C-alpha cells in the first residue's frame, strides 16, 4: 500500500489542467484563449477533480462552436450553387451567342463535334443498358465470361446481346485500329513537344546559372551632367492606335516622358480611329504635349487599309524618316519607363548586325481576375523561357509588335512592313532573320501594358495570334528554303519555330484531349495510358509555371484552361493554314484603361480655334453614356463540355479513375468557359 499515494498524486494538484477562456458574442463570432499549456496527465484516466470537469465543459463548448462553424461552411455550398445556377440562367436568358458572326467553314467543322456529341449520348445509354444486362468489363479487354457471345454462333443470345456483340466486333475490327493509330501519332507529337519545352527550360536554367545577359558596349552618360559624348542617335517613336480612347492618354504621356535629348527624338501618334470623338480627343492630347515643347506629330489616315501594318508602312513613307536611324514602337496600352531608350538603344553601338532589341512585357492588371492570372502564366513562360533562350542562343525570335526598337536600315533591307498577314510583327522578324539580321531580347527591361480581362477579347486575340503564323508559314516557306542562312537555322525556323510550336501544339492538344480521349471511352479497345492523360501534362504545366512562382496555386486551373483554349487555337490554326475567311479578321483587343482612370475633362484643354463640337461636351457625353455590359454563350465550348462530361460518365463503367477525373474536370472547365463565367463582362 506504500505505492498507493503515488498513483493518485495528480489529485493534490487540482490546477494542473488547461484554463481556457471562451468569449462569444454570437455563434459566428467567438474566440478562445489558452492560459496554460496542457499537461500529458490531463488526458489520463477519469476526470475526478473539479478543475478537470470544468476544462472538459469548456472544451466541449469549443468543439460545439467549431462544429457550428463547419456546418456554416457546408451550408454555404447551397447559396454558391444557387448563385452559379442564377448566373447560368442569366446567360441563357440574354440569348447572345458567339454564332452570330460564325464563318461557314468553322460552323461545318464544329457541327461534326455536335453530331459526335449526340452519338456519344446515344452510346452512353446503350452502354448503360449493356452494363446492367451483365456486360461488365474493364478497359481495354472484355470480361472473359461473356466472350462466348462473340465466338460461338450457336450460343443462345437475346436480341440485345446479339446487337451488342456485333457492335463490339465492329469496334474491335474497324474503329479501334485507326483510332489507336491516331492516338499513338498524337502521343509521339506530344512527347516531341514536351521534349522541346524541357530543352527550353534547361536553357533558361543555364542562362540563370551562368548569369548570361546581353550587355551594351557603352553605358550612356547622365543627361543632366552635360556630357554630350554619349551614344544618342536619332530615334523615331511610333504609337499606332485605333479607337483607343481608354488608354491613349497613358501611352502618349509615357512616351513623351522618355529621357532622351529633345533634338534627337520625334514621336508619331499614328491614329487609325474611325470614331470622330476619339480622333478629337487624341489630337487634342497631342496638341497639349506639343505646346509643352515635345517634338510630337499627329497622323490620321484617310484610307485605312492593311490594319496596323498599313499604318506603320504609311508612317515610314514620310520624308523626314530618312533623318532617323532607329524606330521604337509602342502599342496604345504600353507605358515605357523614362529610361527605356537609354537601356535599349546602347546595344546597337558598334553592333552593325543587330536589327532589333526587344523588351519584356509587364502587366498592370495581372491580378485582376482568374483569366488575367492564367494569361500571365502563359506569357511569363513565353518571354522568360522561349524568347530569352532563343535570343541568347539563336539571335532570333518573333517580334512582339511593340516595346521594341528596330534599326530602320534592317526594316528597309527586309522589305518593310507588309500587309499580307495579321501578324506583321512576326513577318518582319522572319524576313529580317533571313537577311542575316540579329536580335536581342532584354529580360530585365520591362514595359507595362494590359491583359484582356474578358474571355471574348482574349479569344479574339488568340485567334489572330494563331491564325497569322500559319498564313505566314505558307507565304514564307519558299523564301526560307531559298535563303542563304545555314541549314540548321532553316531547320530551326521550319520545324521548331513554325511546325512544332505553331502547328503541332494546338493540333495535338485539341485532337488528343478533346476528341481522341472521349472517343476511347466508347471504344475501349483503343487506349490512352495514364501518363499521357495526367502525369506528362502535369509535369509540362509545372515547367510552364516556373517563371511565375507566385502562380503555383493556379497549376491545375492553368492546365485545364490551356486545354480549353485549344479549341480556339486549333480553329485559328486551321483557318490560317487553309486561308479560310476568319484568318483575315483583325479585331482590336479591348482595353479597360486600368492605369488611366482619371477624369478626362481635367486632362483636356479647351481650344479656341478648334472647329466642330466642344471637346468638354463630347467627353461629358462619353461619361454619361456608359456602355452596357453583357456575357456571351459560347456554343462550341458548351458542345465539348457536354461531350467530355458524357465521356466521363462512360468511363465509370470501365473503372478508369484518372481518365474519369480528367474528363470530369476538363468538362467542367469547358462548361465554365462556355457560359462565360471566367473574366469580366463584355462592354458594348
């Protein structure tokens, strides 16, 4: 009995528990304060002391409050679902679809998808009936106990069993072989493109590891020091714009603030606007800066042909252009820093083979919504990996059309601006490379701009960006073959620059994941391995997101959204390759003017000699007449959404886990995009 007191030693210390103070104003607003750390013995045996009973009651209250909060989170799912359903109902009631301006060839192409959708729904019902009749199988092989219906013509079979066995034979003999061949071809293309991405990432890693970067041969002196021995050539700055009333002020203001000798710079505002009010506002803005002593001119074309290429070509035909050695180009939503020319122009010093210096883009609205975040992931990889690696190791990349400085001699030697495609920037870069001119990409020199905030604007931009390269490939392929550049440079331009990155990428992405994968659910004899469906795409998305590490939480949405955009990119690629009507469409990307939301009236000075309506009254009319916003319903994306969701339901019958989840989430991604639930609304 001597050891008995030691067994109950904790009874003497009635305050060894964990005092907890719970403050509660209402069930949704409470807090807990722990006054003393818990002891291991507090949770042993039975609670006899008064203190332990008190702590148990307090912990019970805390657990109840946490359960209440968890229940609140669960109940919030219902309002969220109701809100989503309401948004979908509003989209349907609006009645606006993307088929109003559809091209016939595109409609015919996607009508095939519509037919396949209805066939897949019928097949799903057929497969469900077969499943409940006993035809239980796992992909890709049928269950052995039911093979007698295929091999034994004398076996007793019901009507449904007879039809289904014939359908299985048709699948095995006629449908599965060509489908598997096409799937294998896409897999090989997928692996080649993935290898190209991996090599680009390794090149980017090597550049960072070795700290390789283009360095100018001479650093410009400070302009305020009075030292005039620096390299200050004559620079022409061009701002092409068309109906850019949201962003014209910020662009003109940023360019007029460039730190360069006033006698060595001329700014051309190239206005292609067909809106009289916009013309009036831009011309008045130019006059204001001209009165402040800036060397700036306003040009407006009467005959607006050739879109941006025609605008730039017209500006270069001015007689005074011969006095300038370089030309810097900025689109209407771009805002260069004051030291932009001082960081780019010195690279031309004593480098007569250099034709282009390209700066990187940065975005003022990258965190505006999910759409802009996903665009930033894609463009960050394009600039930091693709263009930087190609610029360092090949001295060639596609000109981005803005935020770059050209040697005018290189433009003239390459044939100048041509109006034959919708990607005049890539066109001039390819021709300059064929004529032996080199290019430099500066990853550490940034120029701010805007990302499209609505899916409609982004969709039209991507259509132009992916149809134009195919137009250009058709036109310049003979010139590439006949050029005097080395064979490996020709191979790089044909097979890597055009075929692999501009044609194969949208082809296999759309065909493999949006067509072949759902078809294999209804023809299980043709298969796609799990590493093709999940692991390789996830790895490539991980590599794509490395240049923007803050975007890692958006890894899965980025993967799904890129597959969703493959519909638009594939359609654009086909249009450009076969010269269809939509390949020649040029739609100016809508801007929101995120960094120029000041009052327009305060920035416009009244003009005494101005003929026509008063600018202040015109601006007041613009402010009072606010554009209405609406959303569209994208029928092509919705058709593919229902197709993928139907295929995901079919995949459950064969117990394909990864395939089911991929099809399910990819179908939901198409559904969200189809109802325009990503990005901002469209202003009209």
